[in-house]
C-alpha cells in the first residue's frame, strides 16, 4: 500500500515537471517568433522608406517652369576671312621715268602712294607723266611745310591727302589688330596705306636689303593663299604684288617725319584708310 502511494506521488511529480518543461519551451518559441516578426517588420519599414526616397521628385527651383525644354547654348561662329580686291586702283612706281638717282623720287614712296589713292578717288586715268608731275608737286608742298620731302609719317600722310586733294582719311593705330583691320577695310571697299620696314618685306625686286622706311598701298586680300595684294611703288614690278599676311604684319611699323630720323623705341603699327564714301 505504501509503495503504491509512493509510486503515485512520483508519477504526479513527473507529470508536473513535464508540464512545466513544455510550458517553458512554448514560451521560448513564442518569444523567438515575436522577435523574428518584429525584425521582419523593421526591415520592411526600412525598405519602404528607401523606395519612398527614390520616388520623390525634387522640387523645382524658384522661377523654373514646368516641363520647360533645355535649350543648348550655341558656340560662337568664327567666320573665316573673306577675300576682296579693289580692281580700279591705278598704279605708279615711285620713279615713273626711272629717275632713281633723283632724291625726290628715290624717297618718293609716300608721294607715289598718295597719288595712287587720289587718282583712285577721282577716277581719272593716271599716266607716268601725270604721276611724276603730281609727285613733284607734293614734294614742293612738303619742302615748304616741313623743310624737306624725305620721310613722312602716317599722321602727316593724312594731312597731305586732305591739304592737296581734299580727301578725308582715317589714320588708325592698330597694333595686334592690324591684319583684321586691313581685311575689314578692304571688305568695306576702302584701300589702306601702310608704313613698313622695307627690309622685312623681303621683296626680291628691291635693291637689297631694301629701304628701312617705306610706304605702300594695300588693295586686296586673297583668303585662300592668305596674301595681301598691294601696289608697291618701290619697284616697277610692284603692281598687285603679293605679300604673305604675316610678312606684311611683321614689316608694318610707323616712322617719324624727317630726314631718316631714328625709329621710336616703342614700335607701333599704323595705317591710313581711304574710302570713296
């Protein structure tokens, strides 16, 4: 009887322990399930927030218009220099009768350039005899005005043109813009007289090495060959003589009025522009 009682007690205790252990397992499992569910919900919320951020449309800046097309800014178009030629400019060499030993004609490049410009403006035909007469008259005017007729600066060239022929001109100091300005003047139908160091022109028809002080008339530009077309009075072969644009640019320099006075220390590129209108 006592043994049965003890067996009964042991069975009851065993049952209670089994129930307690089962409850503990269920609690742990429920806790794990709850934690797993909570973690999944957190990950889902993070992904949802990320997608929401990606789908957000940035606000338009102040003044922007909805659906306004973006218009590209075009790059500036740089036009290539165009060719031009003033066809009807008469030519004369500075020694029309070959009198190169006469100081008036030996130093007559300025006077010859003025005569070509004046007769182009007037439209009158220019013969060697007329050119010689005009140059002598200009030389006498200079001797009375300046005391000589050797070298004439570009500024005084404008004065001589106005005083002797009543022709207005534009004297310009151009320096780095010299080539562009000559091309522009030619394209507008004007001719250009430039002072130059004749030695730098490297003209094969000059008595070498060439005159340090020289003047010539530019009447055209060849855009294909990049050459200026000139009436160069320093040679009888000077009609429509061509100079490479860079050669002419490097040769252009002003010089003072006088009897072969020294060049200024500061070199400038100048020109006188003469037009019919």
